[in-house]
């Protein structure tokens, strides 16, 4: 009956705690239990349990172990800390003499060896913790080197076998958001693991502003100026950008650059997988571009009114790119559905309305640079020469104008199912000013505070003959539309797009006009 | 002069053929040939080298047990069931016991499961004993050798000791009736009572289909340095620590819980298999028993196994050179695990990864349904074939007896 009870308790957990396993069940091998000794051990065991309850650790085992272990056994207490407080950290190494430590039936503690000459002992072991269990920075660096080497090996084996140079064409011009956009593209390009050539075409001529931004990249760059200035209307801007890109392609042809040409507009967002994927192109490839058509109005009302109700599924990011049939052949193109936005789209740069992309953006195409060379022998006959486009009267909207047969374009990114780059146009108004080079020089002077402060209960005005500390203590505030009219009086200062107010931070209070 | 030339050519040819570390340009990754102490035997074909006779036991020993609890097909002890199924339809099976080299007894001793799914070993000795009594009385082949040319699959924690607690298992020892037979088991620890000399160690069962569905592209960069998911303290059975895993898992936690290189925790993420494929090292520490399915998973997913179990004997140790594939850490060295792992030279790590990428290595760890060449079933048969021919003195003279049929705990003698 004891056995079945024992089995029941096992049925609940994998094995019950070792307390239950002890006791008269492990008694002497002949199976008979002498009642006096059994009661004695029971009482002793109960006493030990009570003491353990009070002390907080398994006292009984310790006592029995110390009392009954043979002197040949070695006991380690230092230098290991244990998880519990007291001398529970006992590491027992068996010696051939103490193969089987004879213990009373009540508790079996550590000491049952597997067999002579075995290093491994059954029973409680100490939990070894080294004196300072924290990472060693030298080892961490070495581990990172190991990881890098493993990843390099992976790239060698599973990545692109013969990577070609990536030739990136970026049209840009000096404006408020240029630093933001161009730095983003630059950092993406700096992370590309392949050889890279960056052709930056700047509208309005090459300036030091742009040069200083791209100089930080460390990439091989061609910074080219384009004589015409960037117009203010979006439609004309798109046209000019196309001509700037063609100008860059001509540079590729003149210098006979070899590689894959991709078009990275400076406000677009590129993922690293994109650069791996375009290595697969043979002549002309097409990618899916996620269109982030953005309006600077607060989202809900504007988009809800613009998107018709039946287009519920189009609320996901719209995508431009190749369309394939089930056998992964190019059958058409997904373009941006601009019908809902007719009449409501932005016309000039900095307009609050949604900025719409063209039907197909240049960014979604990649070309083998050998298509552009003057006298490439192996150029396929379905590709026109670049010179023919120079004399065309109508505008070149996409690189597809370079092809006689559009159906030979290769769809990339598992036939356009993967979106690896996103198109976005966020610009400030053309008249927004910003500090050149984003350096505030000379330091700003203190000017007369504005008429109306955002804080109604501000303390009275303080003397204004202290100079503000440059830059560091400058505090820009978001303005509300109410104060815009008052700000328009301040025309002598440099303004940001949203006309921040410069407030001294040396004084805890705020100015207010009388 | 001609002799010299031919000798030179022969030498060159021999050098090419016998080169052990030859790098093959595989389809996906260069791999290296694996040859263990028994030689280059992972790809051997056992068909034709041995014959196995499968005893027809009444279904209460196998089919009925499985019907009662079909969970036995998916837990880590399922190898015994799949081995039976494989042998029934394998070309090494013979229906003529007179020409058989090996005899197999299909008895599912690890299929008595608790509601949680853990097998109870209490009836297993009786079941095994009853099966042996049956075959010894119905066929003459057991008595001929007292089981020396018979093999049994005992995949439980401590194999034929039939208990999950190590102390109890050592006390019981191997079932007396199996003293002469060959055991196919997952447990392996040197100088341990429950590891009989000549046993064939197999990996625990891991579901091959499930692992296939979780494969990620091989070019996903490996960015985790050390990965482990599992218990560090078995709070239910060993709340203070020190018993479970001989304190090794607790030591791993205490020393490395704030180390960013070690991605270790007790969570059960759904991306467990995917994470292993993104790790360079996978810890395979002992638990209550030294073996674990983590070794199989690490090999399949190309993660270098870090084995923390003193004196462990790994599966197919004579066919697979585990020292060259995994990293072995003594339990006393666990606090220095980070130092040890970061001081492994880079070329050694890359070589281990190449060896792991060898498809025959991965195949040898699996029990696929239906069986494929080079898988664990075939490695077991290869192991059995390597033990042939049987020694002449296993055949007993008539009337000679070695085994004591009444030895063992009293409870074992009750009929099943």
C-alpha cells in the first residue's frame, strides 16, 4: 500500500521531492522494518524537518552527511558561493575507498558514486559561481569578431558570388530638408557591403553645402552641378529630376563605369536587402516601391475624406512595381492610383496637400551600366542608345523609355512581392530658411520677445542685455497657429519652418510683453 | 625507371583518395567528410551485411499500448516504435530465423505516460521480463545464446535500469535478463552502471517534419553568440538547486544571466528553431539525465553544440567524431564558459560549421518517416553489422545457463 501511495504522488509530478523518497521506504534490503528503529528515525526526521523549517534550509541532510561520511571523502566549501546561504556548497569527490557511503535509511545524501574510477557523482553538487560573474570586455570583443567572421563566411557561401559595383544616382538641391534626406541616403549607402559609386547631381550648380554633407560619407562620389535651378511646382520638379538623372547616365557612359545603376532619390528609404537583390539583375530590373503618400494635415480627416469607402483594402501602403502572373512572368505594372486625389494633390513644394508620385517612379528600376555605354557589343537590341533620348522632345518619365520592348524587364524581389524601398516626399516651403551648413554662426542675438507668450501667467519682462549662449541653451517651441500672425512681424530674424521662439533659459520665468 | 613512375602515380592517387579532410564543393556549402574512429562509415549501407529477425509478439506488447496513448509517437522516446516499423519493412528483415544474425523484440516499454506526457518506468521491467519469457518459451533462439544475439531498444532516461531517478537507477542496475543482449539506448555515460559495454547509443527522437518546416534561408546571418532555452532550476523537484543537472545549469544561469553574448532564458518562444539557426553556439547541458534532444536540434540547424555533461557518450560515437564537431566543457569549467568559447580559434569554428553542414551528419541524427539512406535507423544497423560476426562462445552448450531469472527486486518478478 505504501508503494501505491508513492506511485500516486509520482503521477502528479515527475518525481516527488526527495523528502518523500526518504523515510522508511528505503529501508533495509530484506524488506522488513523493525518498528522501534523506524519510529526512532521517524521522530528524528520530523525533528530535523522542524528545525529546517525554522532555519530555512535542509538541515537534516547536512547533519547526516557530516555525521556519517567517511573521513576519506574530501569536502570543499571555499571558494564557491552557493545559491543558498549556509554550507550547502559541498562538492564531494569520490575516492575509491568511499564507493558507497553507508547511510541510515532516513536520508540519503550525496555520496552514491556511479562506480569506482568515475569522476561523476550522483547527489547534490555546489553551484559554481566565479567571484565576478560579469562579462569581460575583451572577451566580448573577441566574440563579436567571431560573429563577424562567421557572417562573412555565410555571405561568401550563400550570398552573391560576384558582386558588381553599385552606381547610385541621386538628384538633389539645396533646401531645408536636404540635410535630413541626404544624410539618410548617405548612411544607407555607407552600410552597403559592395563597392559603390555615388553620382550626386545638384540643381542650381554644385554648392559647398551639398559637398560638405556628402564628404562625410567616405564613398567614391561624383558631385555634378546642373545649371537649372529647381522649380517650385511638383510637376516641373519631377521633370527636372528626370533630366538630372539622364545627365548622370551620361556621366556613366562617358566614364564607362561598370556596375548596376540604381536611382536613389534623396528622400527615399532603402533597405539593405535591396542592394543584395539588385545584384541579380541582368539588364533591366524592376522593383516594388512602397508609396508613402503623405499629407502634412493631421491624418484622420484628410485621408478619410479622400479615400472612398469602397477602397478599404487600399488603406495598406500602395505599391508601384511589376505585376506578375502565376508563372512569375512580367505581365504588367502596378501603378499608384491617383484618382482619389484628383484636385487635392500638392502643386507646389511645401504645399500641405498630399504629394503624389508619378505613374512609375525612377527609383523602382535598376539598369546594367553596360546598356549605357556607347559601343557595347553585347548590348541587347531591344535597348535604345542613350543618345536617342537626348533629342527626344517629350520628357523621359521612366527608364522604360530606353527600351524598345518593355516585356523583357526582369521583375526583382520575388516578382515584386518584396518591398525593399519606400518613396516619400517631405519638403518644407520654398521660402523656409535654415542656417547654412546647419551651423549657427554668428551666435544669435537676443531680440525683443514677442507680444504674446504661450504662458499666460508669465512673470514680467527681464533686462535684455545678456547675450544668449549659442545653440546649447536655445529652446525651440512648437508654435500654434494662433501666434503665426504675430510672428510674421518679426522679419529680421532667421526663421525655421515653423518659426520657433527663442527664449532665454537662464531665467526660470518667461518674458511677457507689457 | 618505369617502376618509380608508377609508384609515384600510385602514391598520388592514394593521397587523393585517402585524404580525410577533403573539402567537397557542395551545392550550397563546402562541407567536410566525417569519419570517426570506426572509419568513414556514416554512409555505409547495411543492406546485405546483416539479417534481422523480428519476433511476432502479441499486440499487447506493442500495438495495444500505442493505441491507448498515441502521444508515444511524438515524444522523445518514440525511437522504439519507429525502429519496429522500420524493421518490419526493411530489406534487412528476414522471415527465416535460422539465417538471422540479430533478433529484435518489439516491446514498447516507454509508452506508459502520465497525463503530462512523461513515461513511468515502473511496469517496464515486468513488461520486458514477460516478453523475454514469451520469446524464450516459443522460440529456441533466446536459450541458444541467452540473448547475446538479440537487441532491444530502450530509449528511456537511464536505459535498461528502468528508472528516471539516477540513484534508483544505479541501485537497480541493468535488468538481469538483458545482461547479454545488445541495447540500443539514448543514455550514455562512461563508467556508469546503466551503460553496458557494446551498447549502441542513438539520438533521442526529434520530429523531422517539424524541424523542416522551421528552416530559414541559410544566408540569414548568425548573430546570436550563445543560445539556450530551458530550465536552470527544476523548482518542482529540486527547489534549492544542486541536484538538477549537478548544478551545472544553475551555474550557467548565475554566471551569465547578464552577459549580452548569452541569449539564455526559460521561456518557450515560438521561434525556438529559427533562433537556433541564428546562433553560433547552442548549449546542450545535462538535465536529470546527460542526454537531450538539443543535440539533435543543434546539429540539424548548424549551431555548434556546447556539451556540458561529464563523461557523456554521444550517439554513434564510433562513426561520428564528436570532438571535432562540438565543444566539450567540463562541469567544473562552466564559470569560465565565456572565456573558453571566445578563445576557440576562428578556423576551428569554421571547420566545425563545415562538418555540421555535411548532410550525412544531419541525416544520421534523424528518424525520418519513411526511412532514408544514412539516417539513424541505418546507423543502428551499421553498428549492429560492425559487431558481426558473433563470437563463437556466445552459443551456450545445451543445459548451460548464465542468467539468473530470479534476480532483481521482488516487484519485478510479478507477472505483467
